C-alpha cells in the first residue's frame, strides 16, 4: 500500500488532484489565521482557556483553533454539517425529502442546494448569537473583549463569519469535485491535525521539565497505537449477509443464478453518536458560563465525572441506534432484493427478509455503540489516571482515522480505475497466462 501511495504521484491526473487538495487545505489553514476585526485577541484567548470544557471548546476543536482566535473561519464547517444532519433526520417525517434521497443524482443536487441555503441561514443565526454573547464577555482585566460594542460590531461580525463559512463550504465542495477524498471531512481532519504540533510541543516541555516521566510517555504512545489499530480493524469490519439470485432464462440467455453478499458495517452510524452526545452534554456547561447561578448544577456534568461518563455512554448508544434507523431502512433493502430476484438463503422474501436484516443490524449496532463508547471514554480515563498533558480525543481520533481510510480508498480506486497495480501485489511476469504461445508441458 505504501508503494501505491508513493507511485500515485506518477499518474498526472491523480497528481493534479492531490496537489489541488493540498492547495485548498493550505488556503483554509491560512484563513484560520486571519482575525475578525474589533476583538481583543489576548482577552478572548484567556476566556477560551477557561471555557475549554463547554460548547465553545467543542466547536473550537473542529474549527482547528479558529474560534479561539476568532478568525474569519471561526464557525468553520460546523453549520454545513449541522444542516446536512438535520435534513438527513427530517426525511423520516417529510416524504418529499425521502423521495429526493431516492431520485439519485438529481435528488442529491436538490438536497445539496437546500443544504447550502440552510448553511447560510444557520451561519447568520450563529454569527449573531456569538457576536451578542461576546459583548457580554469580560476580559481578565475587567474590560470587554470587544473594542467597540454595538449594532455595527454585530452586523460586521455576522457578515464576516457567514462569508467565512460559505467560503469554507465552497473549499470543501471543490475538494470533493476536483481533489481526492471528501472535502468536508478533510477540512475537519485538517483542523484536528493542526493542533497536533502544539500538543506535541506541550508534551515535550512537560517531559523536559520533569513533570512527566518517560514511562508515562511510552504508555501513552502504546495506547495511541493500539487504539488506532483497533479503530482501523473495527471500521473496516463488516457483517456479510449472503445473497442469492434466482436464475432466469430469457430467450437463449440465462440471467441470475449468482451469489453475492449484503455488507453491513459494524459501526454504521460513524462518528455521529459521539458528536451528538458531546454537544448535548456540553450545552449545560455553556449555559453555566453565562449564568453563574447554574454553575453548581453544571459541575456534575464536567468531563471525567461519573454522571457525565454514564450519560455520555447512554447517549452514544441511543444515537447509534437512532441514526442507524434513519440512514438504513431494512424494508427498502428487502424490496430491492425482491425486485431483482435476490433472496437470503433460508429466509422468505419480503417482510421476513426485512425482519432478518433488522435483527442482524440491531445486534451489530450494539457492538458498534460499545466500541465507539470505549474509544471516546478511554482518553478521559487516561487523563484521570496518568494526568497526561497530551490529550487525544476519542471522537477526534475516530474522525482522523476514518477520513484517512476513506481518502486512501479513493486513491486506491483511482489507481485501479487506470489499470495501475500500485495497491496490489504484482504477479509473476510473463503475460496473462504464462509465456505467449507456450505449449503445455
């Protein structure tokens, strides 16, 4: 596989796609460093240090530090993701959206258009709320983090943040169309990975000053490698349901009579459950930041506490089943199999097939939810046990590994589509079936 990644640059089109992707990600990282005018940057950084366990810290993680700098990309790509998830959930009670999802390419274009409109509206709403909230934030010295509060500041901030989000959305779509991989996912991954050098620098400082032993560092590295390997193993794991197709004779040709399988991923819901669960749990802490009277209540929901951990795991399991039920419909799968003459051996077509698929999906979803919970809770336990300064979030690790696997798979697809053997073992030389024109021994 490493040889294939190295040789990928030898294909002109793939090389152009890789360079375009790198250039777009570089533009995004440059935009993160451009501050929004009218803000005291040092005072705002102090505020975010104290609010790292709230919703601000969560959004700041996925924006690659753009929110704590309050750059023009402060909102990042989160409004786009939020609207996309909301539309995905709304298809349950809105038949029109459900029909669009089934119309193929034309329906996807229409849904993408709705997603863009929703992103603009949500960006304006979030930008206004953040601008209004910043006017209430006090700097450590007692002054406001906003130099000149008022309607002009709010209007300027809304326009700046909304334009930044629209530009980031455009970058993601351009990467998806002209680059390699899913642009939105790569932007999130770039924001998470961008914080890695700072974390490594902090770890090196603690190690040099003796606040962290070399033994603890080795343990952390071993755990990180083991968790990454575990994530790769589970994310590529499938439960394959055997499918057979009935044989049909049309004229002199025979159709069907083949065997295939229906692949069901162990973690069908991906990283959506921990994102939803974390967002809900950090929301009370965010309110407590602005309402001092609620700080005693929100103290029970701080990361690492027993109540927070139990609620976190419970919400992950709930959203894993909920999102899987929204995105995967066993009834539609059973109907499609029946239309094309396919069936599961030993299971009658129609409702019985749908019930069987639903039963299998429910079992593997439980395993996937337990796996996601373990990966997301493990970093918190490590911090409590070893008091480590190098923090790798489970959700962030899931995103980085998942995006890396998807991008590598797309590179592999490009190579195989051009009849290139970069990701495959080379067979013995000598032609397709041995030496041409050779006689049997």
